[in-house]
């Protein structure tokens, strides 16, 4: 049987870490080792994790100031096994998560990377609407191009070494850079859709705005998704004002038709997903969820448009002195 080390990083997760630890203890395929790196928590995170030492094969490393990439690299270096399964604090793992994630490594001609899946763990109307707005459903995924979140992915330690580990110079979107580097170094990249990690979405609009601002700032720092960001700027800075001009210049029918077409393109997918998950909601809550969808989408777009140039400014200040920023050329 393949031996596997599960790794995670934590920081001030005392209130939520039990969800992850309990779900690790409940796995139908038990991990051979769990390495958790704490980045310097000021709450009781480490003490809570230590309570599980008699139930789980834990190694806890405290590394104050370590960012997510540094924490993951520290955990992987300390891991004893060649197969690494990565997850995050604040998630709840399906009981079959590790079994499904590791199964491809135990087949003939095993892969070097196995991508798990992730789904929102929702309680409120806002969380349900946000999950539908920003997260893909399983049938939205193209396994050949899917880039896994590090809350649910497994890989050989050797390929982690080959790509230079997680990018420690990047504070957000670090797993995307890691994924893209893996794609260039691996022949087999398998998708395991039943290896599901359930995670809590942001619980309010302010927290969501901060999250997406940081994601887009990370995109700018790493020079990711230029085309996507250009389309977003074009939509809001050129397309929307042009529709306004059409409307007030007397071409109201054309403005309304174009606006309606654009709205369908922006919101139709979110409303389709919402229809798949809103069964527990009352009629009034369903209306609230429908109203939240455009608010969440537009808030996320504004956050990205502000975060992306902030990331690029950071990048340009360091581009000539930090060779790690030229990661695409390596």
C-alpha cells in the first residue's frame, strides 16, 4: 500500500481547525503521517491540534512568520513519504477524500499528480449565493485543463522538488503557479472528482471583497491571466459607458438589448448553479439569493480591477532584481 503524508498550514484557526482534524480522523483510508505547519498563531490553534495526537499520526511544526507557500514547503520537506496529499485549515474532508486521492498512485503506470475537487460548505443564503456565483460545479470541469486547489491535491515529492516547490515569493495564488509548473513537468495529471474537500466560503461581502482583491493582486504579482483581466477592464470601462451613451443618445432599444445580452453572459451560469443548490431555501430566501448573485459578481469584479494593478506595481518594482518573478522562463 502506498504510504502518504498529509500536509497543511494553519494560522489562527483555533475556532475552525476541529473540522479538519475530525474529518482526517474519520477517513476510510487513514493517513500514514500528518504534518501541520503553524505560521505563528496567537490563539489556541496549536493547543487544539495537539489534542488529536492520540488519534492521528501528527507532526506539528511552528514556524512564526511563514506564509502559505513557505509553510507548505516546510511541511513537505519534513514529510517522510514520497506521496504528499495537501489540504487546508478550515475545510471538512469527505470520508473517502484520501482514499480517492491516493487510489491512482496504486494503479499500474501511476501519475505524478492527482487533482481532487472542492465544494462549498454553506449555511447562510449569502454563502449559498456566493458558492453559486464564483465556484464551478463538477460538470463545469474539464479534467485536461483543471488546475486544482491545494486544499485537495496529491503529488509525488519528487515532482514537487523538480518544480522548485511552492513559490515562497507569492502570498496569494501560489497554488496556481505551483499547478502551472506541475503541468509543464508531468506526463500524467489525473482528476479524482470524488476526493472532495468542503470549505467555508466568505461569510459577508466585505470579507469576499478582501479575498478577491488579494487574489487579483496575486495575479498581478505573478503575471497571470492578462486576457481575463483585460476583458474585465474593457467591459466595465468601455462597454458599460458605451451602453449608457447609446441609451441617452436615443438608441434605447439597442442599449437595452445589448445590456440584457451582457447580463445573461455575466449571470446565467451563476443562476443555473443556484437552481441546483437552493432547494433548502424558503421562497423569500430564494429571492434574496437571486438578488445577491449580481451584487457578488460585480463586487468581485471591482475587487479584481483594484487588486490587479496593485500586484503589477509590486511586480514592476522588483522585476529587475528578483529572478523568481520570471518563473515562466524557467
